[in-house]
C-alpha cells in the first residue's frame, strides 16, 4: 500500500468517524488516553472494508516517565491518531 492509498483510507475513516472524534483525537489536550479507542475504531472500520490491520503498542518517552501508547499498523504503515498528546506539532493523523 502506498502513501496515497493509506492517506485516502484514513481520510475516509475520519469522515465516517465524525467531527467530534476528529476534534478530540487531533487536540493535544483532549487526545490523551484516547489512543486505544481511536486505534480500535480505525481497526474495526478497516476490517469492515476488508483490510487487515494490527494494533501495536509503543513506548513513548515523556519528561519524567515512559508511557505505553497504542497505534495501528496497516499495509506497512503505522497510523497514530493521537500523536499530538506527545507532540502538539505532530501531523494529524500521524502516518509513518
């Protein structure tokens, strides 16, 4: 899957998810703790589209501690819908 394909899929998902979720997931102050829900919602939506994905857990280092963080791996890409809780300047969604 190339970058354009994953971006198109995620854009379609975000349209489906609605503006309230988009606002919460993209807001650095609101998205903390929403990584599980966001990744699971995306995984479920992708499954309904016939696309396989896998929930992954990463460790993020923040001042004074390490934190577990949930992202979704799909088509060779990692999608982080709540990356802004760690870096307010991160793109939304963060695809790498």
